[in-house]
């Protein structure tokens, strides 16, 4: 956890608000995109820190050609590994339902990092959960590198399918490559990141992507 979260107060407040809604019984699935190094993991860590009284589970996707099925979910929910070992006896639907039950009680924050590299089964879980958020006390925060998710990327299909559903939010952290015109303050450890965060606070998603079917609601200017 970094000492100072620079110029992300609005994003963090929005995410905390969504977490509160989720824990009140209106589950949320938040896809948080942004370019490499823009601060997705840092923001997720800040949210986890703010949610320290809740159950937090974390999983990460890896940039490998043969990603293990449900690997990030097993990271987050080791219980899933036992079910996979007995896979012959457990249908995918039963497994997904079990995952949903495990994540719904008690109030839970599930952070899945770098889902641009997610295996197909993990994307299916996100699709399944995105359609069944109602009545859960779960917030899923799924981060992804937006520049790696083109129109033919599997994640784009999932985002397109889910974007219009209640409880599903698409958001993008402003790029470090745009509107970086202000000098970095002296506290900056990553000058480029800091300059852009200062220049683009509360910026909306890039738009124009086929899956951006409704306005981003995280990090909206206040
Ligand atoms: N809001 C911020 N305030 C201060 N420093 C930040 C902030 N956001 C990011 N940084 C710095 O930038 C570095 C990269 O951030 P981070 O790892 O969160 O990026 P990322 O978007 O998750 O990158 P990747 O796509 O590689 O996963 C961090 O180590 C941190 O030092
Ligand atoms: Mg990251």
C-alpha cells in the first residue's frame, strides 16, 4: 500500500460507494480499465484498505499462453480447487452456483486483477456472476489493461454482454499518455503517472469502444 494516493480521491470515493451498495444487498461488478501502470492495482489496494472490516478475496490472472482454468478464482477461493479435483462429479453450472454462494455471504469484496489475461472459464464466471448480482452482498472489482482489449478480445465480448445489466459498471482510469501537461509535484515517485493524474482527475472513460454501452459512473467529477 502506497503512502499517498495521488488524485484518485474521486475514484476511490465512487468505489467505496459501490462497495457500500453491494454490502447493502445490491451486488456490483465493476470492470476497471486503464493503461499499464496507470494505477489500477494501487486503486484496488486503496479500496481493500478502506474495506478492512469486510471479507476480501483476491486473485490475479497471468500473462501465460496456457492459463490454468479458473486459476485466479482458485487464488481467491481455495475451496474451488477441491471442487475442481472432483470435476467429474461437478458440472460447471453447479460449480458456478457454489462460487456464487461462497461469495455472497458474508459481505465480500473480490478483486480479480488483470482479467485481460483471464482464462475462458474465469470469464464465464464473471459473466455468470454479472447476471446474478441481485440480492448478493458482493462486489467484484475486475481490473484490466484497456490497451490490450481490442474488439476481438474475449473480454470485449463479456463486457458487451454485461454492460447494460444493473449492477455492472464499466470504468476507465485516465491514461498516463493524454493531457500530461502539468509539472509533477515534489512528492511524486512516478512523475509521468502523477502528472497525468493531476491533469485528468475524474476523467471519463475513453468511449468509442464497442462495449462502452453506458456512461462510466466511477470517478465522475464531483
Ligand atoms: N494514485 C497514485 N498515487 C501515487 N502513486 C501511484 C498512483 N497510481 C499509481 N501509482 C504508482 O504507479 C505504480 C504503478 O501503479 P499500478 O501498479 O497500480 O498500475 P497498474 O495500472 O495496476 O499497472 P499494470 O497494468 O501493470 O497492472 C505504482 O507502483 C505506484 O507507485
Ligand atoms: Mg496492476
